[in-house]
């Protein structure tokens, strides 16, 4: 049973464009929602995260929008760069701090 | 390097063999997690330690899997009688549990291939 659903599976965006990735969850007990970036052969690295009492968080070119009533959150990557080409995972934190991850979105930024 | 380290980085084994992976968390991180990631999927939770106590195990962790964290420092994950379906990346993560929103840091993973 997939507790966090992520879309799209893949995304191609031109340099300078906006990448948008969406996630939806079911469990209202989740209390923290991070986004991780993963490059091939590497472990996931935290990109940005949000608490459920906040509707938006921005760090540089990365913004999380959070809609608690809809149980949805999204990642926006502004001014996408070739170095942003990676796989992005949304996650939701449950009991004992364990994460439920989405299936991932492969982002390719073309020059 | 003070990040989470894992050893080995790659392991190729034949079906039926036993394998053991090691994770060294960030020093003084009392919380340690193991995840498994198959190709094209997000990591899936396997088990969680708080200090040396194993507090939760996923149903994914069959009786062929065992994990330990002696003395609350490094952790090992052993898979007995490996099967081809065990082929995956095994990720370890650690967190300082003194703050509710402290980051969970991931290691580089151990990629297991079962032939």
C-alpha cells in the first residue's frame, strides 16, 4: 500500500524553466514533509522540508507548497539548471521518525 | 568526512549465501534507520534503532533479515540465504533525536546483487 503518491514519474524541462512535482498522502498522522534529491549511485540528500502548520517554504530556487486540507504538497524548482538533473523524492514522516517515500520523479534539465 | 558511511558499497553474491552490511552513523546520532531501495522506486523503511534498542521492524523484514546495533554505535544488517529478490540498494540513515525536526542523513548505500 503506497501511502505517499508522487507524480509525474519523469519530467523534462528547459534550462531556466520551472519544474513542478506533486505528492499526495493519506495518513493525517504524518508530521513532517521533506523532499530529497538523489543522484545516481548516491544516497538521498535533503533538499527542503516543511512542517504541516506552514503553507509555503522557500529556500533559494526551491519552494514547497503545502495544502493540509487536501493532503497534498508540491515542490517547485525555479530557474532550473542542468545540475538539477536528478531524481526527486517526496516523503512523509510517521511514527518513530521513519519516512514513507514517494516513488520518485526523474528530472532532466536540457541546456 | 563526518557523514553516514556504509560498507561495502557494492556486494555481489550467489543465491543462498549470507551477507552482512555495516553502517556507521554520524557520531552521537542516537537514531538509526535502514531502508531498501529497488530500481526506480523510493526507499522503503526496514527497521529503526534508538540507541541500541530495535524499536520497529517493517513487515518487509522477513526472518532471513536481522539487524543489530551493539552499544548504540554502528549497525549491521545481515541477510541469510539470499534470494534474487533481495537485490536492491540498502540505505542507512541517522538522526539526532534531541530535536523534533533534525535532519535525517542518508549514507551512500550498499548495492546488493544476488545472482
